[in-house]
C-alpha cells in the first residue's frame, strides 16, 4: 500500500488534504512525504513510521539520528555523505547501520560498502531529516528548499505518539552479547558423530566464534556537531550495479554430502554448500546468524538482486521464513510463503516476485544457529526435504571438524 493510501486509511489525512499535497507535488516536485511535511499535514515521526511500512524497511527515528556514533560518522567525508544522502548511525560487527533516503537504491548501498569497508544495513528516514543531520554532523548546507525548516527536523527522544502503528522492523540490532539460543524449539540437527567430537556443547558454541569473523562494536562516543556549514549543490547519483563473482559448480545432494564430509577449510565447506544450493533451488541465500539477527552473506541462482544480498537483515523475532525454519522441530521449513513484512523485504532486496513455495534449513553448532540456507524453486518432495536436512547436519559436522583442527593447532 502506498504512503498516501495508508495515511488516508488511518485517518491521518483527508481526501482533500491528499489532493492538495499531490497538486503541490506536481507543481513543485519532490517526494510526497516531503510535501506533506512542508504543508504541515504530517509530522516527521509519523512520516518515518509510515515510510517504513510502505517500503518494508526498518526505520531510523529522530532519536536514533540524534545518537549517531562518532566512529560511524567519520567513515564518510562530507562530500560522500551529501552525495549518497546518508547518515551513518553505528558500526556493529561487520555492519554499518545508516539512515538513508532511499533504502531500495542498492547501487548506492553497494557504493557505500566499497567506500567504508562495511556491509551497509539501511534504515529509512525522511529526506528532510537526512539533510538536517548531514548539515549537523558534516557541515554541508542543506538544499535551499529545506533551509526554511531550521531546527524542526531535529530528533526528540521524548517524541512519541501512542496512536502510531508499530514500525515494521527493529531499527537497530541489540548490542553484541554472549551467544544466545534461537527462538522456538531447538532443531535436532546435532548428530552422534558430532557429539563424540565434543563433550561440552557450550564450549563448542563459544569455539565457533573463532570461525565467525567479528569486529568490536562501535565506541560509545556520540557524533560531534560540525563547526561550519559549507554550501553544496545536489548532484544525482548514477551508479551501476556491482559485478558478482562466479558461482560454484552445481552439486547433487550425494556429491555435496561427500564433499562436506571431507572438507578441511571453511571456503571449501561453503563452496560445497552453495554448490548443493545451486543444484537444489532456482535461487538461494546463505545467511549468517548473530545476536538474534540473520545477515545476508552469499547467494546463488537466478536472483537479480544477488549483488545486494549483503544488505539483508532479517530479525529472528519477526515472522519470516527464517524464523519458521529455526522454530521447526526438524530444522527445515518448506511450504507456501506466509504473508509478512520481513518476507516482502527479502524479495524486494532479491529483486524477484514472491514465490509460491520457499524452503529454509538451519545449521547449528551445539544449541547455536550459525547459518540458515534459504531457497526457492517449486514444491519439494519429502525425499528432497530430507536431503536438505542431511546437508545442514553434515555442514554442522564440518564446522565441528574445523573447530577441532583449529584447537589442535593452537595447542600444538
């Protein structure tokens, strides 16, 4: 549903007010949300929530922008922040969480990834507020159209409206903590062979951290206000989609299982897993899981948005195919795609229409989910579903084997 339709539905606009705003937009140009704010028809907090609902994207509230971290802001120069219309908020693990005007401009997100060295997770914010904080933190003057708003776009931590609908997705992931169990029943994927390799599953889960690349969380220092405001002109961004690397060769389930049973390094393990995914599905995504979030990592198959999969963030608390797999008794979900904001966001990022059937399998070390393999391409037979469960289980054993090798090398 479009922005104006949602505001009408919830009684935040009248038909006459929406017509007035559309007429002003046709005359003066600009985004509808900006026009609504300019004419005093919608405040920025409400506009932020409804933009998130329209786009199926987590939001950056005014309070989040007000608390942007210094280390994040310093990743971009003033010219880059203005060019890409972005305000970095916080660095956490390998991700940069940033407020952007257009979270579905994946070419811009990819450019930001190359500029900063971090995977960029976008949070939608009204352009009025994005330009305000670019001026506040970087000293780059807002476009003339927005100067008249003065300090009004500034976020207020006390500004809450209990009548607003709930935002579509969490805005920021939690601060990294000790490994936690995933929601729902524990998938039964750990084999007897894996148990024999390690008697202490808690130790195994913690040792797994050594195989998952991490960075320290962003420091707590808030971003500083710029001391000067420099004039700037608005330059549209025209970027090409990034190139993607070659895909692994397709592997039948039996071949993938044989390869996974003997791999000696992580790259070979992932190549075998993705080779199986390429053979089993039309399109597939491998997620890494940390701190109750599933982060897009690798993708194969017929996915127009494959180059942008690293911008995916799936919260495990929200209903989704990923959550359904983790909650499944067998660790595998297969069925029709249930309606959900998170699922809509997934398919928008992948650049495809919603498939009728989707599948996801969970890879666990001890009680900890480390990966989720998602795929689609038609209804699967029970034998095919069991093949996926076996591949996930043997991948978990491969992880355990690699951890054992690393422990021996460290103790030698």
